[in-house]
């Protein structure tokens, strides 16, 4: 029987960090929709910003900083599961995780896909981070029955070892099937669903499951009764170790990321960008080290900080699901408005080679325009999130835990 008397409290530093990555995440999605890209020159919106042959340092940074969002969010989701385990029995926790995971998959397929495409026919179903979190939660609903040390060992094996699958000698014969792509190998692979309907696998879920498992084990540091000074020391040690591991493995250039870095013909700045240009699809070990390591150091520094910044980020971090859903719909609605303001008409709503409605080739703004839209979107969401957080804090309705 789990401890049912643990005090109900939220860890502010976790909410602040979660809120920060949610705010940064919106920048990436605004860029996806609003950055003016000529596809023949810059490639797809998903890969162009980090293409060292065509990008600029400003564009690279705009994309690179958003790399921190998904791994930190998934990691903290695991930590929240551990803290939840202190207040629920294993049976209660398992049931909650399985049902919430199923709900998240439905949200991804129905609500998030439509917010991306605005295509009511759902010809393209996009499986992204919410899908990966949902599947991982379903599996965590089973894994939480295991002892803590087993969960830690399995999570560590996945996170440290999954890049072995990048080697041809290991993956030969494994790649190619839909199941294999869903598990690990997908790099924006498409699988047929029905006539004229396909699914785009953006997030293969196995590495993200490992991240959630490690986040679950990490949550133990935030259990009631843990000394704050001791926790800060551990956070600094863990975060520093992960960043050191990133530097060492990246410098060696032999394991931890499928794309090695190298000297760039465009100069030292681009060589540095090559060094930090790490793989997100699927997330490499080095990608996870630098992003989660930095997040853990942030937790160590922010725990006792109380100011306007932490207060604002705390609001976003306490209602991440509502924020996530709404920000897509706000962004794409703004896209429709700008679409007509820029002189496009109905014949341009659907564009060949572009899965998103109302986003024809060469639509949008330069990067300064992207940042302006991002600030607007985040600002509009603040009072909505604050109001919903107040409602959620004073009501105990069961459905609130799913949104």
C-alpha cells in the first residue's frame, strides 16, 4: 500500500520550469507557421533552420533553443507521476495513467492534428509529442507496478543505449516496418491509415518512454521530507554530469548522436553550431544530456526564487495541457487572418506539398515578425491560463486532471 497521507502540494520550481519550456515551445510553433520559407531553397520547415548550409545563427538559435521543450516536459511528466504515486495506490495510479494516456492519444489525433492542418477531412494525422507522452503513460501504467530500482535500470538502459540502434550492423533487418518506426526509427515517416489518409510519425516513442522513466525516478528528489540543501547539491551534480557527458561524447564523435559534428566551410561560428546541432528525431543521448542536464541545473537555481518571472511562468506551468491545445488554435487562426491580409485568396488555401491549410509557399514574416507573433500569442494566453488555474485549484472535479 502506498503512502496516502503525503501532503498535497505542488513543487513550484517544477511548475516554473514547465511553464518556461511551454512559453519557449510556442516560439517553435509560431516559426513553423509564420516564418517565410521558400521550400525549394530552404527545405522543409522541420529541418531548414538547422541546415548549416543555408541557415543563419539567428534562425538556428530560434530553432535550437526550442529543443529543450519536449525532453524537459516529458521528463517532468515522469517526475509528476512519481509525486502522484505518493498519494495513490499502485492500482489507482495505474488506472489513472492508462486512461489519461489513452485520452492524450485521442487529443493528439483529433484536436492537435486539426489545429496543425485545419483540414476537416484528416487526410494527414500527425503523431507528435502528446501521442508519445500518451503511449508512454499507458506503458508507465504497467511499469509503476515494478520496484523503483527496476524502473530506474530499464529507463537508464533505454536512454543510454538506444543510439546503438543507429548502427547499420545492429538495425539491419529491424528498420522499415510501421511498428519499428513507431518504436524508434521514424524520421517523419508516413504510414497509410485508410484510403487517402496517412499518419506522419514525428515522435517515435521508445526514447521518450525512457525519458519519462528517468523523470519518474528523478521525482524522488522532490518527495516531501527531502532536505532542500541536499536536493540542490544533487541537482547541481546530476545536471553538471549530464552536460559534461554531452561535451565529452560529442567531442569524441563516436557515440550518442547519429550525425557527427565537423569543421564547417562557413567558419568557426558554424563549426560551433555543428557541435551543438544534435538529433531530436528520435532524441539522441546527447540531445537528452544537454537539454535535460540544463533543465536540472535550472531547477537547482530556481527553487527558492520568488519574483515576477517565476510567478508568470508558474501560471503557464500549472495548466500545460490547456495552454498546449489553445496555443495551436490561436496560432493557426492568426495564420488565416494574415493569409488574407497578405493578399492570398481561397485558391491558395490548399498548396501542393504543404500539409497545412492557409500556409502557401512564401507566406509569413521574417524572424522579427515571428518573434512579435510569439509574444502576442503568449501574452493572450496568460489571463486565460491564470483564470483556469484559479478554477482548477478550487475545484476537485475528476475531469480536471485530464486537462
